[in-house]
C-alpha cells in the first residue's frame, strides 16, 4: 500500500510502521508522503478508532536522511512541501494517536513523536534534539509542541543543549505517557491503543479540539466552545450508552458513534 511504511488495521486500531530499518527509519520525501497518507487513510476510516505510529527495527525515527538532501537543498521548501503536510495530517486528526517509541527518536523523529497525543516508550527508547549539532533549528512543529508539553524553559534547554534524553527522563519531564520493559513493549502499546479504541471516539475528538483551542481563546470564547462541544457530545450514541450503562450498573460498550 505504501513504499516506506506498513499500514495495518488490527481490530479498531490502525498501526502505521515506518519501514526503513536499515536507515533507522530516517525520513525521505517518500516516507514523509507515506506517513501523511497513512494518517489520512486512518482518519477517514470509520472503523478505525485509534492510531499507532511506530518504527521497524531498533529505531523509531532518526530524523532526516541526509543522503536525501544536499548542500543546495532549500530546507524551507523541504519543510513546506514534505514535513508540514505530514504534521498537519496528525494535527487535524480527531482520533487518538499514539507514538509507540521503540528506540531512538532524533531530530524530526522526535518532532513526529511530539505531534502525537500519547507517547508509550520502550525502556530502550530515547529522545534527541539533534538539530543543534548540525547548526539547525528544531522543526516539523517541534518547538510548537515541546513547550506545551514541558514548559518554555525546559524546552529551550533541550533544544539548545541537544543532550540525549533517556526514557525514564522523558517520563519525568512529561514527554512520555508510560515507559515499559522492552520485552513487553508491543503488548503494552497495543493494550493502550485498544483501550483508547474502546472509548467514546467522538468525545476524544472534541477533547483534542478544545484543548488545542484553549491556547488561543479567551475564557468567554472558550466557555461558548464548551457549550457547543457538549451539545455535540450529548447527541452521540456513546453518550446515550454511557447513561444507560450507569443506570443499569454495568460497563458501557462504546461504539465510537
């Protein structure tokens, strides 16, 4: 289906695996395109209620493949034409997206993980703001998401110093939702994604939408958004099922509708 990524639907979860293991899943123009297209495919598939992004082999993604650019490359054009469309597909997706970080996530690979909603890390995983080491600036949305996750001062420190961040340190900083033993990584990632896929999908989409809007809204504007969102949520089949389950003292069986 895709040249440099594997797309699979397992139950109600779409798994997107970056598949250039011999290059540590470094980004090429084709991989940027494949990830964007795969996320768009999952977003449009009504049977998919959660998405997992992960890497084949021992890395999540090592960033830009420097063999795919040269000294005459306009990096601004690379970002506008390749990375930005990929990030925007993730940004506008209203289904929960999990980065299952199996190994190193460096440079734009770290940016990819930051753009996701949740990050499950193998104990062997790590983050690296590699940009400073080649005289560049963190890109692909990196400096948009990072301070929102860990605050301005720490984001500046990580970007400027460019030091490797272990899985445990990432969890301490708030970059990781969960750190799991390497031998349980796939099982734990799948269980987390399946949990999300069993939840009220439309409510999750509204939560994502409102959280993003909160950074740009005044309180009066945001309270109006609250009311609009709750009206939409209250009309879903999942809300009705949730109320019935509460009254009947049983676990709700949400369908994502």
